C-alpha cells in the first residue's frame, strides 16, 4: 500500500520540531546554572565501582567473577585481599573462615588504569565455611595514586614556560609552593575530596623526578605508620601533609642524595572502599 507524500512530510516535520524543542529545553536548563549541571554530571558517575558478573551463583561455584572500574584520571591498584560478608536477619555479618591457621593472600598488586577496568576474582574457601543460599557482599580496597608536580630552581633557569600538573577531578591534590629553590626545606600537599566516595590518604609518600624514560623514583622514605585510618576525607573536606625536601630519615648505611634543580612530583597512595553483592542459590546445576 502506497503512503501519502503529505503524510510523510508531516511526520518528518514533527520529528524536527521535537528535536528542536528538546535542544531548546536543554539550553534553557543550563542557563545561569552551569555549576549545577556539572555537579549533577559528576555525582552520576562514581569514581570507582565494583560489579559481579554474573551476580548469581550456585553452591557448586567456587569463583566469583568481578570487575572494578576506574572512572578517574589516576592510576589505581588493588590487592588479592578482600572482606566477605553474609546477609543474616537483615544485617551484614563478616564471614569468618573456620581455619586452624590465618588465611593468607598473595602479595600482588593489580593495576586499574585511568578510565579503565580490571577483573577481580574472589575464591570461596568452602572447606572453611558453609556457604548457604542467600545474599553475600565482597568488599575491597582500591588505592589510587595522587600526584602533584613542583620545581626546584637554581635561580637562573626560567620557569614561566614549564607546565606543572596535579591530580584533579574527584580527588584533587595540590602542592605549595610549586616553585622552590635550593633552600626550600619542605612543601605542603593538600588533598580535597569532591566525590561522595570517602578517601583515606596514606601518611607515606614518595618523590619522582623526570628521567630519560619518564618519571623515575628519586626519594622513597621507609614506610612508617603507613595509613591514616583515623582521618578519612569525606566530600567537601581536605587534609594537608608536610613533605620534607631534606632527607633526614634514611638509614645510616644508605647514601643520601640531595634534591637538585629540576622537575619533581610528590606521589601519595590513598584507600577507597568498594563493594558488590552477589547471590548463592540452592540450584546445584
């Protein structure tokens, strides 16, 4: 059956009118409140997520397949260690393996690249726990690396054309001063959380410098009191750290190399908790 040309034209114009109206509404909604639109966009995407795929398993299964997504511009790491919880009477309770010896995990670090993903498999140790049907939850620590660049100048080299970068976005780390001289004894880094996900920065830090192959480790102090567990940084708050530029804590058997004029960056690990749920069913197939 032939369609009427006039009818087709009416349909086309109706579609065009709807598209123009939709675009106009979007522009009107953004007028006078670009920050509100940006905030909504940021809040809609969490910095890190973990999902189980599939999210339902049988009592025969021993490996839970997971995927960690990094929506930030910072490289991040995670380990094999995890916490497992079971939903009992509406409350999450930690799964305690009935083992004579402590459960050990491989000391491996897995990388989640910026704006990338990484798989994370969890092995259920059924010989130490009776996994009944029900809901379970896996919790893991994600450790992003926050960085901020600075320069040590000899007073003669021009620094106006040097570009300095720092972690930005959900988790911002800035440094003050950015331009140092040979007598500067320390810098101060400030970490600000713009995300709804809480972050806990480590006390530990290390410093890199630009070498022939890119960024290279330059100063790595011993790890003492590595994590600031009592000072999580929630959304809209900040925390500061003083970073000494004089190596006074090296072991006496090591040769201390002072900071020379050049470009450096402070690197700090932080801890972010992610979790994902899955279900175990009675189906033994």
